């Protein structure tokens, strides 16, 4: 096999975006051979725009069962991610899933178990922020111990600004029945993944979610969450789709200093002595540990989605590492589910939380979810992530 024959399931904003860079030759080890799309007009337009060699299906299940592909990229509404991934595994196909891994962890656990039964197949998650040189450098420095023991993490990600038009552009968007959540499940899986990838999973979450605060939607568009970690570290996570201008700032503070990622720059306030040692040894009331401020240099690479897909193809063909193994997707979803459950119950929840209770609470909201008429709008996502 010289190229991975890929089928894209779901040809909306993300699916069509993936097809463009593949057809432009920016994924040289990937050949687009099929797409699947339920909306008639979108499927017709795809058939007219794509090369004649690309087969067009209505259902993702039909694309998978046709066996024309070596691998599938699942870019459908969220509830369908696990079921399509599991069907692809059954038919011997490698799988790349767009974020999030799913809507609730019980279903994603089933998907992960299915993947484990097929170790010969590659399973990836489209966590494209892991390709950003700034976050890769943070991961390297934290895991090498350069920051010391983590004490605090603060992530403010409020530059996900979305208009009402955005929410009205899809019948499934911003509904409990169609999407399963709001900003946490749509925009923030990347940042929730970064939190756990860099700092590990918290043991307690207390979150405050505001549903339809800034938009005419039924799901959350404003979130503030407090996190506690096993070693005593704490964290704050803040997000919304309504702030203009927004903020994208990630701070990780440890006993040896602080990393700050903001405005496409990474700085390290490096302590010259461990803060815990200094605190106990100092004979001055208002002294601070000596410090030097460094601008951290990186390799500058930030290939985003195409980088994830190229690594996926390389794993299939050559066995080289993935950007993110698909089974890791459950961690970001676990954080999202915990935040929802905490807000719904009005109290802190510990991890692991009661996953069956979460599903019961979600289903209550799905049962009364509003109906939205089907619309057919595809927007250019360039610069939106």
C-alpha cells in the first residue's frame, strides 16, 4: 500500500475542509476515494465538485460496508462518532474521528473497547492543537520536570466568538438531541484535551454553566469551572462563545516557575530556586524567589488538521506515532461530562463520576430538545480554530 484510501463521512464544514487539503496534495500519503453525506443538496454539490474517482454515498454505513476504503474519517454530528467508528472496525478499516470522541463516556468506552479488539487497525482522534509548537513545547517542559511540581493551571479560552447565524446554520447545532452540548462539546474538546495532556486529570470538578445566556440556544455558551488535582494543585477553566474580543491564555504554574502561552508566544518565568524550598528557608517576610523571564523558542511548526491526518496515514503505512490515539479522546469528554453534571446537580463532582447518572440527566434534556428545521449551510472554517 503506497497511499491510504480514505473515505470522509460527513461533508459539512469540517469534512469538506479535510477534502480540500487532501485534493491539494497536502496529505501526500492519503487518497480521497469516497465521501458520505445525508443532505441531498450537499451530496449533489460534492458529486459535482469532487473528481470523478471519488464515490459519493448517502449513508456513512453504506460507505463503510462498500469496503472501497482502507480508512474513514468521521466528521458527522457528535452522537454518530462512536457508532460509525465501531462499524468501521468491524469491517477492518482504520478510523480517524473528529472531536469530540462522542457525547457521553459510556458510549465512548464501548468504542474504545471495540478499538482494542482490533490492534491491527489505527485509531486516531483529530486533536489538532497538539500539533502546535507552543503546546508541544509546554508538554515537553512540564513532563521533563522543568516547571517542577504543578501547583496551578488557568485556561481562559473566550475567543470562540460565534454569531446567532452560526448556531442557526445547522439543524443539529446547539441542541441536546442533535449536538449533546454547546461550547464544551463543540469548540472546547481541544482545550480540555490540552488540560489533561499537559497536567493530567483532576479528581474534582465544580462547574457553573449558563445555557443560552448570550444566544438563542438551549445549550451552554458560558462556562466557569474549578478543578482540583490529586497533588493539591488547582485550576480554573473559563470559556464562552460570546466575548469580543476574546482571550486565549494558558498558564501553568509549578514550584520551579510559570509557563504562559498567549498571543502566539510562550514565556517561562523561571525560578532559580524551588519555591517550596525558598518559602521555608527565607528569613525575609516579603522576599520572592529570584527569577529570570525567558521567551521559549520552539520549532515553529503548527500543521493543525493536516498534520494529524498525515501522522495517521504514516502510522497506517509505516507504524510511526500518532498525534493522538483515539482511545485518549475519552479524557477530554470526561472533563466535559463532569462539568455538565456538576452544573446540573449544583455541586462539585469527583472523578470518576456516575456515568449512568450523567446519561440519565442528558436524556431528560434530549427528551424536551427543540426541533430545528434542516438547513444546508457550509462555512469556511479557516482561522476558526
